[in-house]
C-alpha cells in the first residue's frame, strides 16, 4: 500500500477544534477556504476526551469534527491519539509511566510519557485504535491513519528490563553468543544467567550521560531494543486498524535525523513515510534537504508527506527566530523538490494555553486573515492548487547515493576514543552538502541498499561494517563507480567489536590504505591540508595513512606527519576508492566531492551558483521536472541550460536565454 491518492498536493495541517467552542470552528473553516486548506490532521492529543474513564468512550466531538470536515469538502488524517496518556490511566496503572535514565519512576505529566513494555498501555492504546477504526473506517473525510505522534524516548523500568532480556534471547540464542558479542570477559562481566542482565543506564554501565558507557555493545543493543519496542507499539495499533479498515493508508510522523530511533527498521511497516520538519532556522538549506532525502530513502525513493512545519516560528527552543518573508514558500517548495507529496503545518490555530501557545500558526490568537503569515499561507495554497498533480508520485533519478546508518551513528558517538567531538550528522552533512551544492541529485539510503544503480557512493564515517556491505561497495568500484569513505570508518563489526585488522578494516582493499595511527586534538588545533592548489583546514582527528596501492591526493602540512597522505585515491577494477583521513573543512570536502562527481559527469548545470539549489523529479508519465531554489536574499542570474516551462508562472525559457530567480525565489521547470 502507498500514500493516499489525491488530485493535488494535500495542504493544511494540525487542527485542534476540541480546544475551542464551536463558533470558532465556523471562523476556522471560513479561513481554511480562503487559504485553500483541504487537509486536516485531527485527534492527535484527544485521548482524554474520547476516553474520559476506563470503560467509557465518547466520540461526540470527534464525530462533529469529521462530519464538519466532510461537509466542507476537506479530508482528514485521523490520529489515534495515543501519544499522550489520559491522567486516569497513569493513576490507575502506574506501570504505564516511564522510568528514566537515572532510574526514577515518573509520575503523570508531559507527553511521550508511556512505557512501551507496559501491558496496560498496549491494552488501552490498541483498544482506542480499534474503536476509532471501527467507527470511522468508511467516513467520507478519512484520507489516512496517523498512529501516535513523533515516537521517541526510552524507558528503563523492570518491565523494559524483562523485555530487553527476551529481545536478547531472540537475537543471540545463547549466553555464550551474547558474552562473545559484548566482550564480557572485560571487567569481569561474563553473564551466566539472563536475569543478571540490566538495562544500561546511570545506575549500571553509564556515567556522564547516555553516551558514556563502559560496554558499547550493551548500550548499542539497548538502542536497538528501544527502536523495536516502540515499533511494536505502532504495529499493535496498525494491526487493529487493519482489522476494520484494510484499505486506508497508515503512517506515523517521524522527525528526520532523529538519533534515538532507527527509522530504517520502521520503514517496511509504513504505508508511506511522513515527517515533521523543524530545522534550526540558521542552518544551511542543505540541512533540511538532507532530512528530506533521508525520509524519501526510507521507502525506496517513494514520495513522503511533510506532516508538519511551522508557518512562522517554533516555541520549543531558547530562542525562536521568525521565518522571514518568502522563507515559508521556499521551504515548502524545497520539500516538494525532494519528494514531498503533501505540505502540512503545525498548527492551524494558535493554542490559547500551555507550552505551544507561542508556536507559529496559520491563524493567530486574534483570528485575523490580514496578517503577513496568513497571506503567505493563502498565496502558497493558491500556487499549489494551480500546480495540481504535476509533481505527485514523481521520483528522483539520482546516480549518487549517500549511506546513512543509525548503527554507525550510535556506535561512533558512544565510543570512548578517539574523539567525542566528532558528530556523525555533521560529517555526513558536510559530504551531502558538497554533492548538493555541486548540483548532484542524492539518494540518502541505508547500508542494506543495492547500489547497482549508482555511479557514486558516499559513505562518510561508516564506522560499522555489517553483512556483505564490503562486497557491495567493491562491486560499485569494480564496474567503474567511485566509493568514498573517511576517517573512523571500517572500525567495528555489528556488535561494536574492533576488527582484528588495520583500519579501515574490511574497507582496506577497496581504499588501498593502511591506517597506522590516529591523532585526536581539540578543535582549536588546525592542520593545513594541501589539495592541489587549495590549502584547506582539518580538525579533530588526523589519521596517519600508509598507502597500499593508493596514490596521495592531499597531504598534511604540519606536525610529525607533515607530507603524509590526508586524502588518497585508489584504482579498483574500472573505478576508484577515495579515502579522506581527516575532518576537512567545507571547502576541502567540496574539492574532493566535485572531483569525484566530475569523473562521472554529475556536476549540475548551475554548480557555480552555490546559493541555487537544484533537484530533479520525474513524474509517473515521464515528465522531467527541475526545481531551482534561490536561497540568497539577492536575485540569482542564470543562463538556462535547456528549453523549459516554469509551472509556477507559465513562462517559457529557451536554452541559452537569461533566467533570473527572485530573492528566495523558486522555479519548477518542466523540461521540454
């Protein structure tokens, strides 16, 4: 099953009419019509209303919400409401409340506050989902099911301890296998009974927080267990929905590059991926782009839904900058350019109380339609209506892949040494950014991917090597492709045990190097690295490389390893393996990545315009769409590289003619 089929991009967002008297609903729908809002997410936090007591269900308000939506010709993404417990459930069944990393059993409060191993939570949550599906499966407004909301958090209670032990028995089979995987002969940790195993937390293996652990294997497995435990909750609700409604697509909203949960383990169980985009507003535009492409890669390149974004400002940060005029439109078209088939907001009307009352909304507290934000939302709604179905179902024909691996992320950042200052997201983003700014379309994919269709595979900080990944990467190079990896790659196996080989372990034959030593330094220590005519800077980790068939491309400029390779290239079959032994600055990363892309003729036509983002989508009928997004506050003056028609303006441009993008402007070019 795939995403819902719609005649245009669904446009709208989180609607919470249960917070308001019904006369306000009239105002809301009047304003929704003016803004071309056609899709509403409802019921996300309604559990305490729909089930005010253990044996009592009351769907009166939800009935009216859905019926009103249908009467207004709007469609609904209906949530199960199970992300926040009703107070009576926490009081009646204390085991639904989580125990935190420090071992404290929490009392009722906040949201995402349930223990995933609690039988009571599972019983009541699935009962609610079942009742909702039975009641609304055939409702004319129903477009999709939205299970829970932004899953996250971990629990360390006795129920989770027992569930963890069962999970380990299923994974390892025997204690001998577990002891070997976790290397428990270290520090006298060898287990002789499953009941001896405790969740890794501040009372057991950790100090100074979740990333400081004495046994990386134990902590790594608890991260995996937590992912599976929460996934089990999702699957339980999906199962009871399917019993009453076999046809309506089901999703849950992810959070992009969210470290606690491995979304690749969830992907097969979603009918379509969806996510909530709240990037730091001072981040480069490639940061949300990377998250969009990661979400698109969850379902083998299928389009996703942008389930939430703010129309103006967030409220959860210490400082919450406002989106400037034009930034909302640009961010929305960026999401569509990268594969979004829906554009939804949080929230439709600003809440009057509690912690999100200052969060941006389409409709503010005064209920006005003459604010700048409302006018921008309405104008964007008009454009999306005019765009129609031109982009729906379109795919991205990328020939460059970037490997993204939660196991490597976890293992790298819980490792004692070489440097806790190396952050997985930042290194991965640097290589993604370089490829995107050079004009390449990029698929962000799991390490299990079949790379046959890619000419370039970027695998920065691929700390963990699992399964037959080495063989698949070697095959890319053997047939003429290029594989890049970096420092701290190829270090550990799936259990976080060091390979009994020189780094980069299984990747060494492809890279043609041997890492002899590595030097970690504080961030103020800068090493110059010479790359052709470019002198760039490197920080944090400096691996000392001995070529074993590779040729030096860049060299260190200081310390006792001055003159030794910092970047190498190795001929392998018909292709190449590139190894970057240090944390290069962005100009250095760009220099390397552009040379790799140029070898495969993958530099984009506007690669010399760093503020202009390009992205390609191919519609189901074969129509090729090129998105041009100007992230600069000044006009971008280009020369058209082909004949095309801008779907947003209807204007035709001929090959070689001047093409100007307004400040923060967008063009969607249908290639002739």
